C-alpha cells in the first residue's frame, strides 16, 4: 500500500522470491484481477504456500469447470441451516470455555480461542477427534496458516503439520468410502469423501483430505480476527456501550469494520492468463500478480477516513464486491471469493456477543501492538485476559 501511494499508481512491477511480479490494488484493480479471462490460479501459489497453507490441488488452485464444481460443493456447506448449526456449536463451545476460564488466573485468548474453534470446526465438519488430541490438532492447523511467510524451522513445522493432518484425514476419507465411518450427511467429511469430479471419478484421497482441511484450518484462523475484535473493544470503549444495547445490526457493522480495519492476510496471487494492457501497464502472460487486500480496504477513494475505526460506515453500505475484500473479491459461486467469509462473520458475531455481553474480564499491562509486515499479524501479547467472570 505504501509503495502504491509513493508511486501514485494502482499497479507497479517488483520482484518477489527472485521473480518478476506485478502488484496491484484498488477497486478497479480487483475487478481486473478476478476476471477469469485475464488471470488464472493454477500454478500461481509458490510451492512453500502449497506445502503449508493451501495443500496440493485444493479449490484455491483450480480454474474453469473444475473450480466451479468444487466451489459449488463448498457453497453447499454455507446454507442457512448449516450456518445456524455452526453458530449453535460455537455458542456451546464458548459456554464451556468461559466456565473453564473462570477457574484460571489468566488465559491467552488467542491460544484458547483456537482450541475452542478447532472443536467447533471438527464437530461441524463431521470429523471425530478425541479430546486428548484437540491440542495437537489445533497446533497443527495453526502451523499451516502461521508458516507461509516463515523461513527455516517455522516453515518446516508448517509442512510437517500439513503432512500429518492430511494423512490422518485421508485415512478417515478411506473409512467413509468403505463404510467403516459414517459422518453426518452434508458435513464436509461426508461430502468431500463422496464427491466426484466432472469426469465422474471420486476425488483423490489426498485431495479430499486437503478440502476437509480447507474447512478446518480457516475456522481456526478466525482466532486472529477474534483477537482483533477484543483489541477493538479495548481500544474503543465507547463501542462496548453501543454493542451492549443488543442491536444485532450494529454488531454486524462492528464485525465488518474489524475485518476492514485490521490486517489479516494482506494479498492474494494469480498468474496472467494472456497478454493485456490496463492503465497503460502491460501484463505479460505467466507473470505472477498479487492483489493488495489490506490496501484496497484502506483506499481513501472507497472509504472515508479509512484509518479511523468507524463501524457506522457500514450503516447503509452497499459497496461493490470488489471494494470490500478481506476474503477476496468478486462472486462466491463463479469467482474466487472465499466461501468461508460467511462462516467468519457468523463466528465473529457469536464471539463478539460473549466478549461484550456474556463475560467480564480484565486486560493486564501487555504489548498490544501488532506488526504490519508479519503474515498473518496478531497482537504481540496474543491478548492476555484475567479474572474472567460470567455476566449475570
């Protein structure tokens, strides 16, 4: 974002990982970036991201008919009934967690919420996990989304974690197919285990495992947004009063502003599909191109005073699907906008309700600053809270 501002341009050329790359941002840039005639996803993600964050041959890596069919399967998990079931599970897990936290002198919110969300994700996805395995699975899923930008031991931890979870879920997929395991219908494990490609073949076992992880991992990663939710409540205490009035619309606005305001994953990548020119800039076939998500969400041409935290900006907001893009831009079904955006919003609303209306706690002195160059970014202290008490 800073480089775009210094160049006064929505597009510029640089080098990433030793290769020529194009960086772009803003509403119009997002519209171009999500044009399937101009960009493709297959082969765009560097291998280190495939081996940690995405997994091989997952939905993020597909184009055309294969992507459309796979994406429709993901979207089938986002029905109103399925999302209601998810929020019911999340509320139940928050209840258990708050009761546990009341017995502790202090907790690290980021770590505790990850475990809460791992339990939620597994139950929702139809994946049975013994309670004594939850901590290990949580750590493995965390390593996948915390390692894409890491080097050395951090990166290898992410790789080993992914390999371990893929193997475990692959065994589950095999058991579903041979009738040894019966997850509830219309759960992720059930659907991906029995899904067939456009050619009629079942997904490779490894690919089915990757797609189940593409449900579990992003849900655990919502802990990052929940940490920033707690930070916003702390930094803007006047918001707590508004949120405490029980206005569901304002809670939705607050969640959207957290997603817009704070850093999450800063960019998405694609490859130029064929030569074209935009804004007098020549895009050459095969060139890696990244879209600035954070910068677009802070673009002053789109947002009034973008560096001010203001949930009320969403009061009557009817913006373009290319101007508010914390989970990518464009259409859910036809494009690459993340299907899990609805899941994120619903879980954040449940979590916000507990942090404001259903529990009290104190924040001791700690380092609440966060990096604008880390991927992902979280408050340095991971939000330490103490003296947790359930509100009467």
